[in-house]
């Protein structure tokens, strides 16, 4: 673990650019938390009770009752009791979503069902992401420009919804996904047609609560549109992140605050680092290098005192925080409910706990350095 990982740059970056917003029926079990003990992963409850001892090199969140775990050099799936139900025979795997998981075996990416049976493959795919709204994003390597990825979408039957022609794309949320290419940009629907023209925007973030943050191509400032493409908040903020669709985290003169869905300021910008409320009563903020929490009116609820913190509370109940080099859990009063004993708590857990569904991918390492870099960057910047 890197004990000084940049919470805001990492977690908010992933939140906004991988489509990590609540969408569809939640499938993630937030009651089983993957934690690191030394270099090994196990699973505990929010009370710190060990359910599955730390014995695995890596482990995903539980989704659809199963978690992907790496044992030795291979990845398989076990259930909530720790019983292996799909043998560890894959090089990599995503958690399950919409009944399917993507796995990588040597230089092939394909989907499997809950019995571990192959369902379909995309022969040219070098990357594939979890399903959302019944559709998954995948990528192929651009044959004309090695190292550049082209994105498309496939449904759970293996039918291509949109061919891999987009130079950038996000996951589906509320029935739409942002895409762009040299010739077009905008939001597409799950059948592949353009639902909202995006010619005026440099990029669009996932929809949440019927609203999406967009960045103006002309001014490079952020505003908000609704699901019909109508402007709700004129572009005016240098950075802007959805916080439930009715409230937005904004950057003003280098400091973070919040506005409502009219653009009116509700918490003045005074924090050097801040995270969305994400459906909770409290939000994580940083003051003078330490992390604490504020309430919905911007008042201090938990004094800044922690070296690091997860992006947000889980189910308005507990928050993972770090003291020195170890992680534990606190309640909404800032009291430790589980003392710091864990060497790390994967960021993917917090992201999945908010969205209710996993946002993971598998990728085939490409041969050229440029291609490998492209894969790495894409896993951070869809």
C-alpha cells in the first residue's frame, strides 16, 4: 500500500470517469468488505468480524453472491462462505454484473455465467468492462494506430450494440453513455443510436438523477444538462461532479464547495479536497492535510484528524479511515468501531458500494510500450 495515496485525485477521478453512479438494481454486498492484512486479502464485516481469512493475493467486491479472488497465479470465484464455486483458472476476471463476468485467459477475453461456462467472446477485444443497463463497454486496438483503443458496446447476448469506432466512451448509466470520435460525440442509448448530440461538449459525465455534467468545448467550463439535452446549469465551473443529481461538487478558484441544481451555491468553496456526499449525511473533506467530515450545511461534523479516508460513508453507517499506516472504521460521530488493523481497503469497494454495481475491467497486455500505456491510461480514463 502507498500510505500517501492522493484520495481526491484517485477516487473522484475514478468516480466521475468510470460512470460510478447509482444505476439499476444493486448487486454489491456491502456487508462483506475486502481488506488487506499484510499482502493478503480477506473479508470482514463492518464490525470487523472475520468472515473469510486473509489468504488471497487479491479479491473483488461480492456481486451477485460471488467474488473474484486470485489464488496463486490464477483467478476464480468463491461464495460468501469462502467455498470456491468457479475454479481459479483465469488470468483475470471482473465481478459479476447482469449475470455475467468477463474473464481473461491468455490472449482471449470472454464472458462466463455463474456456473463458469463460457457464454460468448469478442475475438478482437483487448479490454472489457462490467455490464451496466444490460450493455458492456469493450475495446479493440486501432489497426491503423497501434496503441490507440477504439470502443464499442455489446449486450448480454453477445450482440454488438455499437461497433468499436469510438475513441473514448463511458459506461451506461440511466440508459445512456457518453461516446466520442473524430466525427461525432454525444450520448448513445442502449440500442446504439445517438440520444443527445454532444457537438457542443468536450466530454460528458454519466447521468445521475436525470442530470449529467458536461464540459463546454468552447469555454472549457462545466455545466449540467438533463436527459433531454436541455441545459440546466450554464457552463461556469472549472470542475464539477455530480453528487446525487440534485447537488454538485464544484471547484471555484482552486477550492471545493457545492451548488444545487440551479447553480446556486449551498456550501461555499473553502476546501482544498472534498468528496461527494454520495447519498450520505456527511461528506469527507481535507483541512491542513488531515481528513474529517462536514454535514449538509457545511458545518464540521467530524474534526479533521485522519491521515486518509475512503471517499464516503457506506450506507450512512461507517467510514474507512487511516491512522499512521493502518486502516479501521469509524461511525458518524468519528468514533472507531473497528480499530486500525488493516494495511489497505481497496478503493473499488467504496466505489461499488455507492453505485451498487461493480465497475471493473479485464485487459490483454499489448506488445508495444505505447499500447501498454494506452491500456493503463484507459483503465483510469475511459
